[in-house]
């Protein structure tokens, strides 16, 4: 299907030329000389790419761009500008233009840029469709997956959920492993059966054994009655074992038997009880490393690691931060019966630049604190806790989060990214000042901002 191109230019000669060029290439072209009519046209029409002049009466190309970024962020906008106005085009690129083309233009240059924009638009539309499908499947609203990393996670959930296979969810503390386990259960054939959760680190080994397997009356002091354990409670459903890496060797052996034979014995009992459960386990440890150190059974690891899902830390999915922040603001404003309009740009810049060692859980805690303490309807920088705004703590947290065995090139990238973020914070997100602090040219800084996913944060 041919792409739909909207062309906006107050010079009618250019409209005729562009219509002819694009029509010959097989595009569906709509040309308008009034940019206000163009914005009205967007409300009722399918548009894949917008090609707009920069200088027009009533509205500029930048006005069109800003309107589209706010209301139609999936539509790429190409800016046309006279040769002497390149600076304004560069500013448009900073706020999100897909590309700019100088007038007079070469047809080949125009068509190449447009072709890239159309490909981008198709990818964006595919992503929107995928997010809609995932939202329908995992529609609790608790899982925010705007970036590529989390969309890949949900695609894995989508494929694994209908099966009977054991799933191992890996990731740092606070990344949302239990939410993923619940999504697997809710989209499986067991969704109408129990979902039972156990934190293997929260209980000492003796209590955990009784909690998992249950016990018979009189099996130990205080066992005044028979009690079913979590395995039996989860029968026909899903058992989520969080912090699985904390199991003692003895409990690892018992769990292995359950996975192999689908049978348990209560503590102090001799009766064998059949259980039909699906295990979803989670850990913030490197279990392969634990296996090599003799701390975790290799056979149990392979039983658990049938399908593995890795949850990226929040610092590696920064594109999700604004959406997560909005989600938590909505949640806690309702809980606290307060009204908020959102975040200031400066506050969101700080939230997006922070390293988040505590991941999504820490972000949720910060937003809850803001809703409780803020005196205004908009969360501003004054409402944020000090550590979010302190560039020294940001840099320190970034370095502390480096894995001990990271190779030198990756280590230098992580440190450079942290230094660039610190300079942005210290310069109040002004590129020229940040470049000065780092001893870089502005173009070199822009390359690094793009590399570390910070281009949209800087002015």
C-alpha cells in the first residue's frame, strides 16, 4: 500500500513540483498551502509522513513539528528550509524533526530522505500495533513497554505463556520480575487457577521448607495441625519462586524432585502427593556463575532455565521512564486524593538522566514521595529528592553499578555515558555548556548524546 504524504508549503509552485515528483514515485500525495488546514487535515486523515516548509504564514514548520510531536508522535516530519536558514532547521532536528532538506533541493536527496521517513513510519506503525496487541493481552496497565528492550520481553512472555514450560526471569532487584510472572500466568491456560508467590529469601530455610511443602500435625514444635504448603495451594496453577538463588542445597534437591516427578511430601509425612503446577522462578543472581562456584545445582539450573527472560535495568530503558513516571503519578494521585497535571520539563529531565540503582521500584517510591509532599499540581525539581538532582551521586551510582567483570571497552562506555549525563545535569541540560565542561565540540557532544540516548533531554 502506497504511503500517504502530506505536503505543506505556502509557495504554490513548490507544491506543484513536489506533487509531481512524489506522484511519479507512487506516493499518495496531499498538498496544502495553509498549515492550519494541514493540522485540521491530520485529525480525520491517514498520514504517514509530513513534508513541511519552515517559513510559512500563520504557523511555521517548527509549529507544525511541535504539534505533531505532541499529538501524532508516530508521524515523521521532514523540514524544508532555504539555504540561509539552516540554523532553524538544526533547531527543528533538536526537537524531533526526522530530517531537513535545503531549498533548492536535488530530487534524489529529497526522495532518499522521504524513503527513509516512510520506512521509519512503517516501523512505528508496526510498533503501535504490537503495543496494542500486548496491551490487550497484558492490559493491567502495570507493565510499561514503550522501548525496544521491554517490547522484546513481552514478546517472549507472549510466546512462553501458553506453554507448560518452566520460566526463569532474571534481572536486578526492582525491575518487576513478579509482574512478568503474573503476566505469564494471566495469559496461560492456568489463568483461572491460583497464582501463588513465595520469596525464598524472606524466610529462614526451616520455615521456607514448611511454607513450600506444608507439614503434618506434630511434625515439629508448634505444628498443632496439618497445613498444606504452597505447592499444594498452587495445584493446577502457577507457583512463582522469587530469589530462587537463595535456596539451600537441601531445598534445591527437593525442588529438583518436584520438577522431575511432580510429587511432594509434607514435612513429617510419608504420603506422596501429586501436584500439577507450573514453576516461574526469578533471581537477581547470575545462576550460571553460582553453578560454576558450586553454590547452585547444575541439574536444577537446567530444569529451571527452559525459557529464560532477562529484564533490563531501568537505566537501560530510559525511553520508558516518562511513561512509568506518569503511570505512578496517576496511581498515587488517586490513592492520595490529590490532583496533578504532570511534570515540568526540568523535573522529567532529572528523572530521565538518573541512574536508578533501585530500578522501577525506586522510581515508584520517588513518585509516591512527590505526590505526598508536593504543594502544587505540577511536579517540579523542588519536589524531587536530593539524590536525583545531585550530579556527584549520579556519577557515583553509575560507576557502582558497573559489573566487576565488564571488559574495558564496555566499562569506558559506561563511565563516558555517566560523565555526559553528569555534565548535562550540571549545565541544566544546555548543550553548549555541557560541551564546554567536557571539552568537546557541540557536534561531538551531540553524537555522544545520541549514543547514550540523551539527545531528547538536552537544549
